[in-house]
């Protein structure tokens, strides 16, 4: 394995370099991309048009929902303020002394408690401003605000419930899978593009020597790093792979309906199976089998603990312990890590994730190799006519 | 108008007392108190508004903060007591204590017991992760039986969880199935009991298949198509080799602008994610199990489906090529089996010539001959599709060494070898020799040692046959 270090500035992240490179000659490509761009789907963010992020970009979706909700709330708030300003307090004239000095007549009049001092006398205004000052206009305004606010809030609610309530979201799954595929394609592309030795120098991590850029391992790791940088590109992070076309809303609904149907069917089947488990011949393990394995494992754990305590270190598997090299996927901690309790457990655990190790262990490539057999031999032996070799793929 | 006039009057009236405050009277005092009340109301309202704004911004900021926390804070957290033990375990396992697995395993076992004490969810990532660690340590200490015990327990626990409705939420299922399949493959690698292995394979593959079916209408269509086909066969329409089609073409394997094989973004294969790699490995293992039980028919039908599904799942092109080549191998094996049957029947006829005239024998011989030819023909189609695809694609033809995925080259080498074996089988020795030599040079390039060995054996057979043939041929002159 080789470690890549950029040639001049060791600290500069390589992603920037590549972005800069691509931007130089990428104008034509960009135009093509825009031509091919399809608006990302959503349930309640359609008002955002082409700004809607990819369906697997939950952060982006929530951000837009947040902004949309805030605008909606603001609209409704405006309605309240407007209504407060147009709400005329109705009063009996008799209670306002200045108007009622000489009269004993009763009647109601309205007062505007807030905007009184702000309003200019209407006589100096044109008809248009008069219209804008008229209560009809403010009613219209408040209705418009009310409608917009309700619309925005209900849309936000719709999208939020898509994200929170829906357990199966075809758009999300599609976007996620497309992102993975794009990553794969990028690696292929960058691998075959090769490395321009003038721009990129690759050094051996151990010795610091400059390595040839034509070694497949070097090309692989550089392609991987470039693909990662491409995936981190903010535009691609937001929209997902630009050129893909998300499924239509009808297909979305169809898939959802299909899923619910089949899922219900399978759940019912499982419930039935659970009830009938005793009757059927076992197609999977039996309960007794599980119990005995659990018991067995518990005993093994106790035994191992005893064994480990009572035998000197390295006596069980002496080949591994104390051997000079680092074993395959062995944990290597920093030299300046001096104390057990200062280990960043999350980091080390995810770096040497047991599930990841298992994935590497179980990545097999199985091939069947036939050989020519005379029929008489085959009848006699009728065996070993195939060789299935289980070869672990090494990365 | 009257209303407006009144409003204006009121407004003027309101202004009066402010300006001529000293001309106080009871009336203006009254008015003042009204105005003050209104002002007070207004101020209260403004105050409310301010509080409201405050509340809104606090809610907004906390929501944002929560969001940031949710996205950036690692969720992989252990309870403090468990974390303490795990750190010690990692320390012992690391270079700090020169990879002392013996000490580490004890810590990991203790951590597991601590997890039990704090009632951690036994199907959570954290719990199963520690179990895997223990198993890994067992393996490093050469305790493979013990490690397999853990894998089996995990396997059964996952299966039960996935099969009891409501225990695993819908969005977690695919990931859990992926883990289940990984543990399955691992346990099969260590496991010695063939029957248990096959039973587990079937049960867990079915589980994964159901999961795909619940998300993929395409898979349902596939099953319906197959049902239709089965009905046709039942009605007596024989399966001809013309019905058979291979999947290696430009329609199924997409090429990018540079001519390299890539995945098709437009093909919706999300139902197979994220466990498709594990799923197809497990299916291949099932095929291998069938083969070792000498059930070529089952192996064949499994592999045929696998190839078609791989295309549906949009697997990496190299895998599809390899799968198609493997299918060719299985078809060849099936063909050879038919040939062995023919040989057996003919031998019986040789012992008892009267048999040769019975209808049953004649019919079954005809049947066997036709089946053998069909299988060999289909096998040829499989291999040929891979070889021809490689020839059509200039990048594969000329830059064959420069492939990121070794399985591409392996598939081509295997197909070339298979073609050679087919030719050798049919006695076309010159062609067989050339193809086998080609495959040997390809196998050398990829370090495909198993193929290299077999190909050299076959080449030897070819040359022996060739010399034999030359010796038999009447010499000119």
C-alpha cells in the first residue's frame, strides 16, 4: 500500500486540487450537466424547484423544511399582526366625550388602536394609495398571508412526515443506491484516467521515496481518493449524481403500494409460521438448537477465561504473539498514546470495526473449473469432476 | 364615507389632548385614560411579541443544534462501564502489548458480560460487535470450533429477530440482513456439517430473497415469468437451446465514454442494496454445496437464476462476466453427466442386445442425446458470449491487463479455458490447444493459479491425444 502525499503543500487537501483542475476545462461538461439535470423529487418541497436536494440528503431536506416552516410561521405571524392592526375597537360614541359633548345620541364607532398615529391623512393620497390603505386591501393581504402560511406549513408537515413516518421510501433508496454506483463508476473512471506524473507525486509511506505512478496499487488508491473527493463535492453531496433521473411520482406511489402489500403478506406468513412451528418439519434451526448453542457458548467463555488466566501469555497460539511483523488487520495505536484510558474508543472501534473485518473475510469469489473426463471414468468415479476453489479476494 | 369621517375625527380627537395637555378637563382626562389603556395594551402586545420571538429563536436554535448534534455526534457509543473494559481489550490486542490476543479475549468476554448486566439489546451493533471480537480472538488463538459457536448463535439470533414481526423496524431490516448473510458465509467457511450448512443457507437466503421481493416489483415479475415457463414445460413444450439467452451484451453491461465497463445509474436496483454482494456470494456457496452433493441439476438452476438476478441487481460487470462463465462450466458438467448416462445405457445394451430394441431405451437414449447436445451448446454460448464481448470491447481486447477488477480478467481466462475444454471434448484438438494456451497466458497475468494448473493438465491431455491421433493416421507415402 502506498500513501499519497501531494507534491508541494503537504497540508492542502487534495480535493481542492482536483476540483480546481476540473473547473479549468470543465465548462463544456458543466453545460452538458445542466442540460441533463432533473429536478429532485419531494412531497412537500416542490416550491423550491431545482433546489430540492437528493432524497438521501436528509440534512438538506431538513434544512429546507426548516426554512419553509420558518417562512410559513412568519406569514401566519404577519396575519396576526395585520389583523391586530385592522381590528377596530368598536365603541359607543357616548363614551368618547370629545365627540359627544352636546349630544346624547348613542351609536358605535371603530377605533384603530395601533396605526392611528402612523397613518397620514387620507385627503393627500392618490386613489391607488387609498386603495392600499383601505381595509379591503388589508383583508386581502391577510388572506393571502394566511393562505401562503398555511400552504407552506402544510407542505412542511407533509415532507416532515415523509421523512419521519415513512419506513420505506423508494426515492430515498434509489438516491442512496445511485450515489454508491456513482462512486464505483468514478473509481473506474479515475483509475483508467491514470495519474499525471507532473501534477501528482506519490510517495511511499515508509521510506518517503517517490513511487512510480503506474503501479496498479498506487493507481487504485489515487483513484479511490479522487472518487472520495468527488463524492464530497458540495453540489454532488446536495443533489447526488447530477445526471440521474429519479423515478416519477406515479412510480413512487406504485412501489410504495407494492411494498406495503408484499410486506403485509410476508408478516402474516411469519406470524402463521410462528404459530405452526411445531407442526412443520424444521426449515431453519430449532429452539432447542439455539438454547444448546447459547449454553455451550457460555461454558466456552468461562473455560476460556480460566484457560487464559492459568496459562502463560503466548502459549495458546505462539505463532502470532511476539512475532516481529504486524499481523493482518492488527490494531496499531499511535506511539504517543501512553495510557489505556485515553484511547478514543469510537475512533479506534470504527477504524477496526469488527463488522468491516467480517465483510473483508467473507468477500469470496467462487469459480467452477470443468475438466474433460472420459465417460467411462466419470461413471466409475462420478466425483471430483469439479473444483470449486474458494478464493478470497484481496484488495 | 361616514365611517371614514368618524375615523378621522377620532384621530384628530386623539391628538388634541396630547398637544394641549394643560387645558385639562374631566373629559380629556377620560380620553387620556382610554388612550393610556390602549397604549398599555399595545405595549403588552409588543412585549408578548418579543417573548414570542425569543421563544421562536430559542426553539429554532435548539432544533438546529439538535440537528447538528444528530448528524455529527458518533452514535456508536457504549455504556461507560463497557467502554472502560473495551479500551483495555483494544490495548491488549494492539501493538502496545505486542498483539496479546490471550489477554484481549478475556477483556472482551468481560465486556460482553457487562453488556448483559446493563441489558444491552443483543441484536444491536455494539453487542454483536463485541461478540464478533470474541470470535475473532478465538480464531486467532486457533479455537475455530469455539468461534463457530459464536457465529451460529449470532446467526440464529438474527434469524429469529428478523422472523418475529415487529422486532426489527423496516428501515433496519436490509442492514441486518446484510450482517446476517456475512455471519452465514463466515459460519459456512468454518462449519463442517454439510446438512446443517445447507439448511442454514436455504433458510437465510430465503429471508434475504423475501426482503428483496418486498421492495422489487421486478423480482415479482421474474417469478411470474418463471411460473409461466414452468407451465409451458409442464404442457410438454421442450426447452430448446434457442430459448436460452446469455446476458453478456452491451445492453446489460454499460460502458462509459472511455469504453470501460461501469454501472448503470438509471437502472433501479435499490431493492438489492445493501446486501447484494453478500447475497450473491451466499448463492454461489449454495451452488457449491449442491455440486459437492453431486446435485448438478440443482446447482445449475440456482446458478442460472443467479446470473439473471445479478443483471437485475446491477452487480459490478466483472462479477456478471464471471458468473456467466461459471454457468458455462456448470452446463458443461451437466452435459458430461448426460454423456456418462448415455455411456452407461449403451454399455447395458452391449451386454444385452435385446434391450436395444425396446421403446423405452430408444426413447431415453434419444432424450439423453438431445439433452447432452443442448447443454454443451448452451455452455458454448455462455463462454462464447464472454469471449466475444471481450473481443468487441477494445479496452478489454487491448488493455486487458489494465483492469481494476481482477474478476474481469479471470472471467475471460475461464471462458477461454472453457472453450478449450469444449473443443477438446469434441476432439477439435488444434483449436483446443490454441485456446488452452491462450488461457494459460491469461491466467499467468492474473495469478489465477488454480486455472493455470488445470489448463496445463488439459493441454497435456490434448497433446497426448494429438500424438495418438497422428500415430493412428495412415502416413502418406
